[in-house]
C-alpha cells in the first residue's frame, strides 16, 4: 500500500482523468470495448501494452496510476468472488478484516472470507446459505449480504458480527445462520454502507439502474430512505464522505468502468461525474485506511479466459481516485 502514496496523482483536465503522458497519448484501439454510459465519457487512453501489476492489456493510464497490486483472494479454485467490505476491530483487539463474499457451484453454500489487510493472509471463513452474494456491508454490529431473489424482489440477509467473529476464529468454514428472515428490497445486486446507512441496488445491462439507501437500526432492521440513479452494468459501490464510486462491468473480454459521482446525486449526469476504464470483470469495492480495495471475479476458475485474469485485490489511494 505504501507504493500507492508515491504514485503520480491523477489530475483532471476538462472533466477527464489524465496521468503522466496520457494527455498526449493516442488511445489504444479497443474494438472489444463496451460502450460508456450514455452521455458520460470514460477516459480510455492506454498504452496498448500489457499491464505491469496485473495480467493482460493495461486498462488505462488513469487506472494504472491510481491502483496497485494488493492481497491475494483465497479460494479461487472453487469460488467466484463478488462483494467486499471492511470490518474494523473484528476481534476486539484492534485488528481489522476485509470480508469477501464468494459463490460456488449450484447447490453449494456461499462463503464469507476474512483477509487481514496488513498481512494479506486469510484469517478465517464462514459458510452461508447459497446465493450469488453480490455484495456485503458492515454496519452497527451486523453484516448484510445479498440473499436469493424472492419473486420480483431482491433480498438482504443479516448476520451478527459477534457470530461471524466466532466462526472466523474456529478454523475451516463453519456454517453461519442468518438472523431472522431476509429483508425484501428493490434489489441487492451490489451492497455497500457508510456509517449507519446501507445502500443496495440493481445491475442492469441494458440501461441505468437504481439503488436505495436504508437506515440501519440497532436490531439490524432496514428503513427505506432514498432512491438514486446508478450507471449501466453497475457491479459494486464504495461510499466515501462525499462520493459514490461505482464499478461497472459486463463480459469477460470488455474493460470495466469506474465512475466517481457526487455523493447523494440522484441524477448521475452531472459535470462533476468522472469515469475511467478499469480491468475486466470488476466487482465490489470498499474503503479501508484511506485506500480503495477493488475485487475482481476474473480470477475465478470460471473465467480464466478473461481479458485480465486478476487473482489479487487492487488497492488505490482514494484521494487520487476521487480527486477529493
């Protein structure tokens, strides 16, 4: 992580991300690109060469200047990672965790995997009921995870952090039951949180999606608050003090996008909205220690033919990423 702080900061010229010589470079031909989101232009200038800290072609100068290689993601030979969240003082001794959710084969339990952000080592794991587990968020003593869809509704399951901590300490992957019934929501393709507010929204590959915010009660109850517009093909969300940072991806051959939007914006077509290309198959993103931790599903055994096969988290300096 320390190398990130020495990286060249991203600057913004006329609303576009530029890094080093990117301003005078020619964008690498990329016929495999997915389109940008409607009127929002994504900075796509790239070297046209292979990346230095991940496999396959470089995604963009902007991405490579903001991120670096982070901890390895465990279990990629059997599971496909989806969501990520940070958990401060998980064991009561001042130690922190990154929690990664991953799904297995049909009929198989999903996983919550704990990674020490300082050492990069796996700390523990818990098995949970089968689901795509597209997102996970931690708030007010609870872990919230995407559950199985219920008719037209998405669902969010909740788990007590004390129970999850016990499971992490046991070794192996003991089964962890949800508390109560899953909460029906508009959608939970991705899940994130900031303080006592949970955010959950819908992946839409044909147009912009929508997410809702929910106030988290002490008992883990969720009270619906506001609706927000999200980019097409949104897979993940990181919430900071003043920004929504969305990841979008679709297709193993296409580059992903990272969108930086003013926090609370219900319409993302704002002059301040920024976007740049990222490696293929980006999923969840979370904040920890002033850094953004980005997860990819392309490292999974299912996607070894992806444009960028990435088996590690990527870590980026948030202030460089958001220019805030």
